[in-house]
C-alpha cells in the first residue's frame, strides 16, 4: 500500500483563494489588511521566508511592510519600532522573524507586540486564551497542520495522536489545540521528545503521527502503524553534493519508506510549509476585520 500524498500547496492555494475574495470584500468597505514583517540580520533561511511572506501578501491583496534591520540593531531600537507599529493603524499584524541575533531578548520583543496584532500567536495573552479554549490568534504552523487534517477528511475526534517534539512553536500549542473540546479537537494526545524512552512504543499506537523534532529522518517505517496519517513538520538541510545549492531539504520522516506503510502522508517540501504562511495571512485578515468592528 502506498500512502495518499497530502498536497499542502493545493490546500494552501484553495485557502488563499478564499482569503483573496475576503480581502477584496474588505477593500470595497475601505479596509486594507496590513502586515509588517521585521527581519533583524542576514540569516539566509529567514530572508527567504520573509520574501515568501511578502510575495504571498501581494498575491492576495494584503498591504505589507518589509522592515529589515542590521544584525547589530540594539534592543531599544527594535522595541521602539514595535511600539511604532503597534500604534500604526495601517498595520493589523506584526511579525518579528525569529530567531533574533543572540544579543536581543526575544521574549521581551514578543511581549511588547500588541496582542491584537500578534498574528504569529506567540504573545502570552494569546497563548493563554488558546489554552483556555477562548478565541485567539492561533500559532500558524499548528493551525496549518489542523487545516491539512480537516481538508484531507481526517477524523480528529477520538483519534490517538502522537506528537514528536515539544517546542513552543509547534509541539506544545498543537497538543493543546488537539485536546480542546471543540470540532477540531477531542483527540487523545501523547507528546514525545528527546527524553522519551522507547519512542517507537508510542508512535506505533498513533492514528495520527506528527513529527516536529527537527531531526532528519528520525521517524522510520518500523515506527509507524499501518494506515496511519503522518504529518511531517520538520524542515532540515542535509548536505548533498549532487545539488546545485550543496544541500537538500528533508523532513523528520523517512518519506520513501514510510509512504509505503502510511495511509496519508505529507511531503517535505510541499506539505506543512505552505500552510504556515497561509495561516499567517488568515490571522492578518481576521485582525483587520476585528479592528474594523466586523468580528
């Protein structure tokens, strides 16, 4: 049995088409959603990601500000910029690209962002609301994973879900979202990590297995239950002299082997990645609607 591929690009394109229509309707009312993306330094992966976000905004009609600062930018200057964006009525969403240079305090920066403009869903206010099951901006990658499951007609309620990875960005919020008593939750969730003993004992029980540990090919076929849904969140650069760039991208799942055992599986790239930016756009549009009193 070869698994059905969950095409993240296709799902993301459909969602972006819906958002484009919504943005057009907002513009008819004189409302233009706006997103500010702040990049400090020259990290190649971050630069590429920021460029992709800016392009995505343009494609659906969102106003975007791409603010790039030198790596040596002091904390006070970055904090002043965040304060300025908080007060800017053209901006509905603020995203400070992580990681920041080591001399900057990420926690202080994220805390300074107005929760009403925290379209990344990282502010403690939004994290707290999410945990309580209240309306809040949901973190983009976990939200994207759930949308992929829903659009692929995967039943979440009652499912045994195993998440490998406990980061604040993916593992922890995703586990919380999946156990909520709502239409996109009601799963039984196990969170595994680098200190988990006998990892395969847990993963083999999973109806839905989500790999988000940042370790190339750590999930092998003998760790996956036949017919399971496998979502690969990992994006790892692996040296490859045969490639022009000198590397290739691979996930946390041994895709070629696992696809012969799973029922559904996401590829890397082209799986979860396109959904992350899509949910950022979703949150920005929702923020604009709230600011205009439409929600």
